[in-house]
C-alpha cells in the first residue's frame, strides 16, 4: 500500500498561480460562490469546529460559535451584501488640460496569490476572516493554520477542500519548517496574525520579494478607569472582556490604569464579577477555557507573583488551568508589566490622575487597543487626541472588533495594515488608476 506524498509548498503556490492566471478567480460570480460555500461549511460543520476548539483551548460551544463561527458568518453576510458596491469603479475628476472628453476612474484588481498565516488563540476566526476578504477580492489563497491548535488545524484542512475550489484555495499544515518554506515563495500579499518576533521574520522574508504585508500583532492594551464611571458596570465588562478565552485575546484589556481610590473601590467589584461570570470555582465552569499548552502555562504562572492577589491566583498544570486573576499593588517594573500577558491575569496599576495616565501610556509601545471608562467628555477627548492605538473603545472592551464597517488593525509595534468589511478589499486588492482619452 502506498501513501500520497504531501504537496510541497512550492508546488502549492505554483499550482494556485497557474489557476489565477487563467482568470478563474476574477469574476464576481466565482467570488460570491466561494463565500457562500464557506458560509455553508460554517453552518453545516460548525459543531465539528466547535469540538476541535474545545480540544485545543477548552472553549465552550457557546464561546466557539459567538467568537469564531458566527463571527465569521456575519463577516461573510456583510461582504455578500456590499461586495457589488465595493467593487464598483469610482470616477475621478480630470483636470481641464486633458480635455473635456477625457475620463478617469479607479477599480479594484485582485492581487494574485496571497498567504494567510493564522495564530492559535482564535484559530478558526483568525484564519477564516482574512480568507473572506481574499476570496471577495478574487485572489487565490494559501492558508496556514496554527500547529499549536492541532485539532482545529486538522479540521480546517479536512473541511476547506470539501467546500471551496481546491485549484484556488489550499491548506498547508505544519510548523516552523513548513512556514519557513512558504515564506521562501513569492506571494502577492502576506497576512500574518501573531506576535512581533515572528512578525519581523515574516517581514524580512517578504522583503526578499518586495511582497506587501499585513501584520496583526498585539501589545499591552490599557484600560483607563476614573471615578466618574459606574464601577459595577466597569467591573462586569472588564471581567468578561479580559477572561474570555482565558485571557488569550489580542485585544483583551492587558492592565487597568486608575487612581488609588478608584482602584480600592474596583477590587471587590472585580472579584464579584468573576464569580458572577464563572461561579465560585471557575475550573468547574463549562464556559471558562484553558491555556493552550504547558509552555504558556509556565510563563503565565511565573507572572502571578507580581502583585497582591485580589481574586484567583490558583493554577493546575495538569489541567492547563489558571484561575481568572486580578492583581493589585502592581509595580510598573514588575514582570507582569514587562510583556503582553496573553492570559487570565489582570494587573491594576495606580497613577495620580489623567496626566500621569497619558504619560504612562505614551511612554510605552502603541497598543492594539485602548479602553476608556469615564463619563468625562474632556477625559475621553484628551485620550483620543493625545494617544495612538490601533483601536479606541469607550465603555466596552473588544466590541470594536465586531463592527464590520470599522477597520481592525494595529499601529507601530501592534501591527500594520487592517481588515474587515471593505477594508479587507483594500488590503487584498490593488486600486488601479485608469485614464481614458479618446483618439478622435
């Protein structure tokens, strides 16, 4: 009995490029057919993906559907509803010296063959949402699921070829060797979601071919809270936003920045919000996830000593469980403040007021998100005007990610480029300038 030899990355790219050159992916009908088939996959095989997500990250079915499966369905529906309008050529004014008979317009052209590299924390959504934009743009696509979420990677590798055009969409599984081999190939765009260290590797590889890159990275996203806010509501929203997916969310609030009196009032409210959300023993809650692997578990437990434990602080390595944890009296120089936490630990750092908070934020890398809990219009306006972040949320963490008409992406160390909705078309297309001057 013989077994088939896996297709090599170079052969995959060559095969997809040959398909793209036939023009097969360019008609709107092909694009919308692929999007509808992807929607069918999510509707018909959503339970398969939810089971894989539970295996990899301990996600509940409810969380898997809300944050990964249904999230992507909404992105597809929004794209199908608006794609014809987004792709319509846009006229441009022509200067008088070219004559009254000259016309100008722009149109979106597909880029060609693009590569999407997904992370492990939302391994379905963060692979499929960029794929939606690439298909809608008329590109051929190589998708690389994360090897750190092996069950989800295997499910995607099995399901995507069963629903999509295999001559134009390919799944390449594997780890560092396979990713390295893919990055050695010439693509027309690379879309990477992950950390800054690997982002630099991707950018260096892309530079060899002058390939444009979108980098969706992370960072320490602050949540500023002042005394004008309803602290009970703040605590409830912070707990839900921070501890979703056991804190393994790139736009999760990384730390709370507030004055000492507000911090003292917020501490017991956060403790009660955790219990309200996950019960007295979150380890027994069906809605609370697990750390992806032992390496990340060990890294996170090493941060637990960075402050006074308000709630949580317990862990179980065999179960890859770390309780939802809030730390108070945290020194800005402590280990928990030295890196993106990417786990269920929420430090509270105190400052004297807004001016010190602004300086604290601006002295650090630009975050992927910045959250503000304040009823003061002046405070909100100053933070918007005097800080830079990928996104800014007033009163609610994470939610800006769900608005398809908002661009999602970082700035500086938190990334470059953006996507979702129309912004995905701009990312995965070339906006071509066209001038028409009749010969008569």
